[in-house]
């Protein structure tokens, strides 16, 4: 067994009883912050060594707490579908996100989750998505023109993708257009996301955790003011729909509930989309033959056709997007907690066990994907997956990503505009490296080079 996987003493964990309750599982490191560092720095190396030497289930310590690390598609399926209602999303995510994104959909379970999800669902209907796309088209085209005029995007495109995604989310969700307000929100959401990886969670001035908490305070104040304004004067944005939404019994969301949902939705709507777009641009820069194929596909469209059907008809682009999300899922690890003693993959787990699921690992598992680390979009030519959960970048079950179809459509829109206006490439010799926590992003700051058509 390599040194990476030698057992460590469990004395540094916050829950010794929980650690010993998992003693029947092989140990992938029990020292405080050991697994955290591996997941931050080299997650695939870590999970592949765990599977090779210990199997597809092991115990470790993540976020200072004993965790069961699950590395199989079967475990993803059982936990995410949760047919017996024994796996809690709220319990899994609370220690990492509870103070930063309290009471968002991921931190609700059971009837409470279903009630809130039903109130949010109307904002994601097909006809509503069509309206969202139409509002995006002109601003996206104008933004891409500005990028092409500058001839390069710093940070391999990530800052530009974040600003674009947040400005569109601010428009669609809040009808917020003031550039200074959008920039301020962009800064605060960035601080919130970064705080979710803080290992020392103490309210010290200047520390990552403190910056995240301060950012949340500012965002909540801004969103409370907007919520009150939309109750008085509704508009075309999602916030206006939320304040007017009623369930079957006529109940509405309270202002604090609206704000909690907005903080979480704004984060999910911009940071994960920006991550996926950045990955797509970098992978297409490394594979110009696929840029050419997609450009031909877009050129052959009828521009008079409605926008939504046009996006849906981009078949090869759909393959590329799915392959991008297979290689670089924006959320590479998922959290759950057992609500009762349960058997999973033939192993008994105690009630209260924290689970870490690894879509990144499963989506690069050679059992399901030949040549798993290579960019091969044509593997999605077949409509059926090799396993129902061999590809799960949007999660699954009751907590499957609410904005999946909006994110897909937005990616198709942005990529299409870029393909119509430019070719892009990486500086000679630059091969992007990726970090997969808290959100997948490149670690380098080099430029993405744009050449007008």
C-alpha cells in the first residue's frame, strides 16, 4: 500500500464515536485535513488509489468529520434515488454549507423539500425557458463581440464566464442591471463559494470564512430590499414569480424563505454554468477539429427558426456538452447523511453516517467509459448510458438540479455565438490543470486567445 493510503490516527476528528462506528471499513486516511488536501489538490489520483487498494467504499475524514467515501455508480444510484428515504441531503451538506446557504433546496428534505421545489418549478417550465433565452440572446451576442475585439480572455476565460453568467442570472432572477451592483454581487458570491472550502471556520477578520459570512450579510440585505420592492411592483424576473407563487393550499413563501432560495439559486445559476463554459472553451481549444464540426452545425441552422428549437437541434454540441460535464463536472463531490442504519453495496452503514459521493470518479471510471480521461464527444452518439448513474453531473432523484435545462440551453447559446464569431486557442505549450473544489475551475491564469472569423 503506498504511503498516501496508510491509516492515520483518528484523534483529530470531531466525532470519535462516528469514526469508530465505521471501523469495519478500510481507512483512506483519518488525520484532520488529509483527505481535504487530496480532494483540493489531486482528487482523481486520490480516489483512484483508494479504489485500487481499498475498494469502492472506505472511511476517511473530510471537513473534520468521519465520512464514508463512495466510488461506484451503484452507490450513486442508490443514494441519490433514495427509494427508502434514508439519505438526507440536508444532513450531508449542513456542515459544509449550512451557515453560507441555509435553507436552500439542498438543505431541505422530505415534504418540506417537495413543497419548496413545487413553488420553484414553474420558473423552469419550457415556455419560461424560451423567454429566458430570448432575453439572453442580444446581451450574449454583444458580450461575445467585446471578447473578440479584445482578442483574449484572461484566466482561461473563467472571469469572463463568471461575469457573463452572473449578469444574465441577475437579469433573469432579479431584473438587476446596474453594473456596479452586478459587480458587487459577483464579488460576494465568489467569497461565499470560496468560504465553503475553509478548513478553519472561525470568524477571524480577513480569513476566508469571515469574508464569506460578511458577503452573505451584504447579499441578504440587498435581496431583502429587492423582495420588498417586487411584492409591491412585480416584474418579469424569477423573484417576482417567487413572491407571487402559491401552493395548492394558497400558502406563499415568506420573505426570509425567498431570500434564502435566491442566495442559493444565484450561486448555482452562475458559478456552475461559468465552470462548465470554461471547461468547454478549454477543451475545444485543445481540440480544434471539434470547434470546426460545431461551427458547421451552427452555420447550417435556419436563423428564422425559434431560438429554443434551434438550441435543441444542435446535436453534436449536445455531445460536446455532455462530454465536458463528464470530464469536468462543476460539482465533483456530493454529500448525504444516513437517517437510519442501511445496507449499501452489501455493507451495513450506521445511522448518522456522513457520505461523500464522487461523480468525478465515476464519470472517469474505465468500467463505463473506454479511454476515460480522453475528450471523445462521439461516445454520446448513443442515447443510452452504460449505467444510469455513470453520468450524473446534475445529481439525481428528488434533488436533481432544478436548473439543468436552463444551464444546457445557456451553454448552447454562448458556444454558438462564439463559434459564429471566432476561433479560439491556448498559448503554445499551455495545458490547463483543474481544481475540483468547491467548483471545478482551472488553476492557471493564462489567456484564452480569440481570432475573429
